[in-house]
C-alpha cells in the first residue's frame, strides 16, 4: 500500500511522517477511537475526483463518537471541507481511500471514556480492490460470533471492535477462503468481516435488518436505493438463516472497501449456478456509474474535490 504524503493532524495539514502519536495514547491501548472509511473515485473524462457520500460517512462517524462520549463539535460540512482540502493537497488523479479517525488522545493509564480529549486525523491514499476475487469470492461461515450491541455496538465504527473483524478475517483467509460470513449469538447471518451482506432468494433481494449487529452501511443503503429505483425486484429486510445462504440464488457483499463483491461459493457449496448472478452484476454496473458521476439522478451522492 502506498502511504499518504500528507495528513490532517492536530488542526492542520502536515507531512504524513509528522502525524505521530505517543505509545501511551488512550485509543492505541484501549481501542477508544471512532473511524470512517470512504472512497474517492476518479472520473478521467471530467478530470474530477468524486467523494462518495461524505456527509453520510461523517454523520455516522459523529454518531460513533457520540457512543464513545466524545464531545466533538465539528460539523459534517466542515469535516467534508477539510477532507476536500487534504485531497487537493495530495492532487490525486486516481481512485483513493479516505480514513478519518477521532481518537481519545490523552497519554495516560485508565480505562474509561469520560474526561479525555479527542483528536481528529484524516489521511488518504490510492486504493484499488479490497477483495481481490470481487466477482467470484469463496466465503466460509466464521466460528467467531459478531459482537453484540450490548458488548461493543456494531452500529458504531469503533476501533476496538475491529479485533472481532480481524479474528474473523484472518481465520477465513488462513483456511483458504476470501472472506467470511459471521453469525449473531442467536445464529442468524449478520455480515462479513467489514461488509454487509445481501442474498437473492425466490426472486427477492434480502438483507439482514440494521438490528442484527451490522454496521449501518452506506453502501448497503445505496444498494437498497439503487435496487428500488432501477431494478424490478422485491426488497426485504429480514433475518437470514445459515442454511439459506447454501440454498439462495445470489449472494454479495456491499461496503466502501468491498464495493459490490459477488460471492459464488460458501463452504465449498456453489451459490446458485456457481457464477455471479444477474442482480449482483447489474448493481455493480450501476454502482460504478453512480460513484464516478456517470449516472443522472444521483448527483447529490457525490462531492467533487476539484474546482472547475
Ligand atoms: N460492516 C462493517 C463491519 C464494516 O466495517 C463496513 C465498512 N465500513 C461495512 C459493514 C460496510 O459499510 P460501508 O458501506 O458504510 O462502508
């Protein structure tokens, strides 16, 4: 991965090599940070970089910060402007990933959330595919369980919670799979290690409800809206049983990093016919047009970085 040249750190844009914290930093020791992950898409014809739904990402970041008792006053608009300034300083002309982070910055011993100072950092770097086999991923059902809302809220993008995601991902990859599906304590399908899940079964597009310990995914929300507007398919948000993913016709992940990744095998069983299905294929096409500013009607989802 190429490291960023710059970072927004302690209130200004500095060389990335100067954006450093001490080893006693609270968030580094106790996982008390909230983060976001968004993408910028390069449109070569327009010579424009479009950030995908930054307002929604920053709204979710501020919600995660609220769960962690952070008193963070920056608005969604000012965070978006800061991000644009950083991207302009980097003068990117390619697809990028953007990583904002709000973290408990005190250097001290003591497990708590209150009475600590919060700092914001943002950096960005060139970024391609996250799941290499994005049209034919092979997943397993993880032996780990998804963290519960009463353990570490999965609807918050909280740094410490990603130890759960890392356990899920590493065991899946070391067992030869591309990714994993993870179950709730009650045994229903929740999501992937860092992506939401959709299934097509009996002609219906199905995804678990937001109360199933999933992150409130912005790509999930976008896929639901695109499907409702552009595809002739019934949409259901309902619980998904483990064996349904063995019997369904299509399965795919949505996520900022994963974008729309088709799953074609679960635990060595083919999904549907064993190749990417028509709904995933069409959603991938539409999504790619939307994020690059090539589809009319979705202009309010994308924010241009460069002034024209
Ligand atoms: N679930 C988890 C656990 C994630 O980390 C992510 C990535 N942010 C997602 C789902 C997908 O969310 P989004 O579409 O907003 O990136």
